[in-house]
C-alpha cells in the first residue's frame, strides 16, 4: 500500500511540474483556460 501511495505522489508532482512547464511555454492558452474556468462560477 505504501508503494502505491508513493507512486501516486510522484505522479502528482510530475503532473504539477508538467503543468507549470506548459504554462511557461504557452501562457496564452493557460489564460484562456483560466478565463473559461472562471466563467463557470
């Protein structure tokens, strides 16, 4: 069970880093996505 938890944590960290890198490369896409998300509220 502990190994699965650690794998999930690594996957979460890798996803977060990927999102940060993607936001750095394509900022206009992230702005559009955040505006669409904000429109839901």
